[in-house]
């Protein structure tokens, strides 16, 4: 192999200065912990009620680790004379990474606190998408020290966000349609009542109204879980946007 061939082969590959190594180690620890939390989210939506609290605690512990790693990176920024990227951009990048797991934690907390009998199928579809987006971010960060061509990872996260948006709206639409159908059926039953209904005819309507009210309450509570899941995948896109700026300014 000639020298020219060798240079062509290694084109685009970066040699990592010793001063940068600590940053990349911490970056990888942070993204690894975020991937772990997204895996726990999948487990949570598949768990029985009795096991959910333990999974939520594990997600909370992962958030604590993320915060500690973020603090270590900020401390390293203060000591470093020449960090691998702009200081403000690194801080924003770390803040947005931690935000992903915060939203995962919020979704987990609301799901556990309200004690749903089971998760929606859309929740079980959204959690793996969030996990996949976190994995793409982790792969981008892992390759960051060697190669700044991260576009494939960015495109993957964008595609995942698009899929997640569709599933998010489908879940809310399905729940809302169920409530509307309950209401319409209840209204039809009320219209069918005679002018002077008997107690036996009224009691089923009272029960039906109570069920409709309960379903409505469940919808608004579930909407909180869906909102946090959407924020988590949006936060993944925010991370890739910041990472893209960091790389563009430090090629």
C-alpha cells in the first residue's frame, strides 16, 4: 500500500488527543446510562402491577447516575484548558442528554402512580422507539472520537421521531374515540327512556355514566404519560441537533 492509498484510507478518521479522552469516556458513560433507562421503560410497560415500582426505582437510580456524570463533565470543563468542543455547547449537549432520561422518568412515575391495569399498545410501541433513538445517539457519541461523519445517526433519529409522532397521535385518537363512543351510546340510551322511567331503567344509566366518567378521567391521565413519551423522543432530536452543531463547528 502506497502512502497516498494509506492516507485515503484513514481520511476522516480523527486521532484523539490525550486531553480529550476523559470527556469521551464520560460522554459514553452518560449515553450508556440513558440507553439503560430506555430499556427499563420497555420493561415497565410489560411488567405486572406488583413489579412496576421496582422498575421505576431503577429508572430513578439511572437518572441519579446521569446527574452525577453531568456534574463530572461540568467539573472537567472548568479544569480543561482546551476541551474538544465549545464549552457552552458541551454544557447544552449534556443538559439535553439528561433531559431525555428525565422525561422517561416522568412517564414512568405517572404510569406507576396511577396504577393502570395494563399499558396501551401504543405505549409498548413508543418505548422501543425511544430506546432505538437512544442507541443511535450512543453510537454517534461512541464514534465521535474517531469519525465526525454522524449523518447516518442523525437521519435514523429523525426517522424514529416521525414514527413516534404517528404512534403518539394514534394512541390519543383511539382513546378519544372510545370515550366519544361511550358518550354517544349513553346519550342514545337516555333518549330511549320513557317519559316516566322506573328506577330499574335509571340505575343502568347511572352506572353507564359512572363508567363514562371513569374512562374520561383515564384518558386525561394517560395523556400525561403519552406527553412525557413524546417529550422524550423530541429530546432525542434536540440532542442530535446540538451534536450536529458541535461537530460542524469543530471539524
